[in-house]
C-alpha cells in the first residue's frame, strides 16, 4: 500500500504538495389575473470539469433516483484547461443556487467562465473573463460576489493571488482593489471559499502550512491577508458547517498513515480559533472535505489509501473520527454531496471514475454503482 501511495498520491500532492407585458385597455376594461409560467426545475445531476488543454468543458451526468449516473453532454467553457490535475486543487467548479450559475476555472487560458443552468439541466456560457492572475485553480461565490484563487507560476516568478468580481446580469466585471497577495509569493494554495456570512474568505496554503483569511469590505473588495498557522502540516481542502465552523484536512506532507483533520471558529475579523486540533484518521493523504448540510458529519477523501473517512461534528464544532472503511476508486480527490443529501460522489483521478454512495441516517456510506471513462485530468465536482 505504501508503494501504491508513492507512485500515485505523491504525483497529486507533490505536483503541488476554480419582461414585462402590456395589455390593450381599449379592448377590455376588465382586469384579468396574470398567470406567470413557473420555471422548470432542472433534473438532478452531477457535473465535473474536463480541464482539457485544448477545449475545457463542464460535463453533465444525469443523476438517477438510485444515485447512479448517466452521461448527458459536455458544455465548452470558451477557455482552455491545464491538461493536468491542477496540483490537486479544490473548487475548480462550483454552483451557486441563488444565481443559478456555475463558475469554472480555465487554468490554461487564465480565465473563469460563468455558465447558466437551464430547466432541462443543460448549461450555456454567460461570459468568460480574465481571472486577474495566472493559473486559476479554485473559485467561490456568495450572492453576486465571485472570487478566484490564482496559483501563479513559480518557474516564471509569477506570484499567486486572489481576485474578485461582481456578477451584473451577463457581465462579470472585476472589483476595484480586490486583488490581494497570499502570505508568500508561491505558497502552493489549494482552495478558496467564502465563510457562510460572506464577509470573510479563507485560503489554504500547503507550502507555508498557513490558513490565510481575507475580510471583505463594504465594496466587496478583499482586505490584506491575515496568515495563521494551521494545526497540522499541509492544510488542504476545507468546508464550512452551516453554523460557520471551518473543517480543514491536513495531508501531513504526504506522510503515510498520518492524515488528520482540524476544526476552527472563524470570527468576523478573520481570526481563527482552534476547536479540534489535528484529529488523526491514520490514513495517507487526507485532502478533500465535504460537510453534510443536514447532518453532523464531515467526509474526507484519503487519496493515498483510496477511501473516505467519516467524522462526526458536534454542536460546538468538535471532531471525532467515526471510521475510514469506505473504499473508493483509485486516488479519490474532490467529493460532493447531492443537494438532497441522499448521495455522496467522489472523483477518482487514478482510474478516471466517479464513485457513488448512498448516505445513511447515521452518516454511513453504502456503495452504489459508479461510472468510468471520465476524461483524464478531470477536476472539480458538483452534485445537484
């Protein structure tokens, strides 16, 4: 198993370590009630990003009632991907139900794309704009605010940064003064995400072992970075509970059987306070995190050991390990829970597959038939 890790997870981790109508009153003076058509509810689906170096696209899989998936279509973003694993980033593709928009990174063309979700589940490109930096790898949205994390390019001495935009109809103009540096020029960042209140951004930095936070001012611009030490080495993926507790995986520099997860409170000033300090799962490569919005559980993919750890999150945000016995496909990375919280999906980069699990009332996962044949180097995962 450890040799299995060294040839697979090291590649992922060390390659590191987004009408109004008018009536004619002259014809009829009687006021008639207006009946507006109700928008169709899009079918349940799972989406991922092909990250193709020539033509990047969002891929749709229809979600059947038993959780299984059926390929539907690819929707080009108008940009190009990186053709690699994006150094193991998280949130390369996100969906905002409030605006009914998808946001995707195009790491090869240094851009981000906004796509609209139609009633039949299909996507159409709204706009594609420059990401405000080099190699965008992660993106997050809150109301009309969108922020992208640009990893930079150490070989070209191009630093990492984050950059903000405000959605205005079909336009995505940059927010003046929103570009901010991270705690170091090239800290090998993994993920960016808004806290639930939308007033603070968090970014994990793997090379510096920092969790950086950024307050958002009244104009939507990020303020200067506040870099704080992670409890464990290599802070990687993270997610927030509905109450605002920050749950962060720690890959522990890829050390075998050393993965862990910590939890924090995050106040309005961007300050972190530890709740649980590095709760071990004895697995290799604890990297991606997903919190169940309807139950007190968090799930973590262990890329080196091809499985998922289940943690319970109590009312105070404290973590306790339930188990790590759910096997996935080869090298699981991103994971997503369906919006009805019935199914969990993992994107497996080692065998280009998606694993499917039904979620029990106690948080336990039961395997469902998955799907194979994904494009190589697919990144990001959204489940609706």
